[in-house]
């Protein structure tokens, strides 16, 4: 900090009221640079990179959703006409695309709920001390390490109607006959299999993150609850989960983003069938934009999915802020 000479040979800080006006202005300018401009300059490169990698594609997709861009020539300088909300009206008027949007929300929320429930249960189990806990923790991580496509093909084999091991195992039960049962020929059984794959690969991250959170809960609080006679269920509902609520909200946001835009599992197992009844928005975007080369409609579908994710994320973030003191 710069200083000025006081009476008697002592110096005053530049920001001191006794300092000369010129020194005070220099000190104020330095403070303004340190407090305002320097932080902006430090984050500017990251902002530029994020704007280029995230902002431009979103804006480009949003612009295309209001056009009739179709065919590869449309992206390389061909004729593109502005059609307003026509693509969005087509989504609302098309029963398959309308169903795809609804199914995405319902199925995505079901997968988030399943992921969180399984993740919490496994985290509580791993938080207990027992023989073989380290081996179990490694086994829990394995589904997360397997690529989505590989895991989907494994499940496709397990649930095959001719040589799948699940039909054979169920048929061994007394009074049960699953011989030749085609899991992927009915939309609801197809969604059961897809949901199993999604939850099976999503819960390890939730479990490990929650396990780290559970280990930060002070043992004195749990011991005091035990002395007061709280059961294990009451300890979970009244102490552990409330203390981990911010972490739970973050995990719910991440799970929502992951589970709402799944593609690999659905495409490998059903390709949206039967009769496009298991089609979700990510599949619809791929079908319209990549297979049909209708970039206008595909972009509109992508923006619908983007809007749904933004809405859910905003709700979760507001809930997280309300929890902060």
C-alpha cells in the first residue's frame, strides 16, 4: 500500500483521509482494479471458451429450430427459410413426437427416483463396517466403468426371448412360464429393461458421492440420537438425510441431466420400438436430424429437450438456495 509523509516525518496510507487527493485517487484506482477488473480479467478466458463451446451451439440450434433447414446443403450455404414456430407446432401436432416428449419426462423422473433410491441404499450399506466392504465398493463401481453400449448389449442378451438367461431362470420357478417371452415387443416391458440398464449404470456415482457425505456427519450427533432412543430409520430421516440435503439436490440435478438425455441404451435395446412407442426425445432428435436430415425439426426437438432440462435445473437450484442459511 502506498503511503504519504505525515507531519513529524510519519507517513499516512494513500487511502487515509489525511493523504493528499492525488494519492487517494491512485489508491482508489488500484482498489478498483484489484476488486473489480482483475477478477473479470482472470475469468475472461474461461468465459470465452465456454461461450464458444456451449453458447454458440445452443444459439445455432435455436436459430435452426425456426427454419425449414433440410438436407446437408442447408448447412453449407443452401437456402434456408424462416418458418417461425412451425416446427414447434408440428411437434405438438404429431402424436409420436408429442408422446416422445411426455415419455421423456415421465421415464426420466422414474429413472432419477430409482437411481437416488438405489444410490442411497447402497451408500448406507457401504457406510457400515463389515467384512468385505472394500470388495463390495469395487463391485459397485464396475457398472459405472462399463460403456453404455456394451452394457446395453449385455442386457439385450440377458433379456433375449430365445436364448436369454432371464427367461430361462424365471421359467424354473414353480408355476411360471416365460418361454419365448419377448421383453422388447411391448413398450412397458421394454421400458422396464431400459430403466434397469440406466439405473444400474447411474447409481454407483450417487452411492460413492453420498458415502463421502455420510462420513462427514459428526459421530457425536449420531451417538446423541442413539442415547435419546432414535431408531436407525429415525436417524436416517431426521439427521443424516437433512444434513446431506444440499448434496442430494446436486446429485438429483446431475441424475436428471444424465437420465433425461439417454440415447445409447434406448437405441441399442429397442431403437425406439415397438412402433416408436419407447422413443424418447434424444432418439427423436437423432431420427429427424441425422437419419431424415430434417435439421429444422431436429433442432426444435433438441430445444424442447434443452428447455425441459433447464426448467428442472432451475427448480433444483432454487431449492438448493432456499436451504442455504
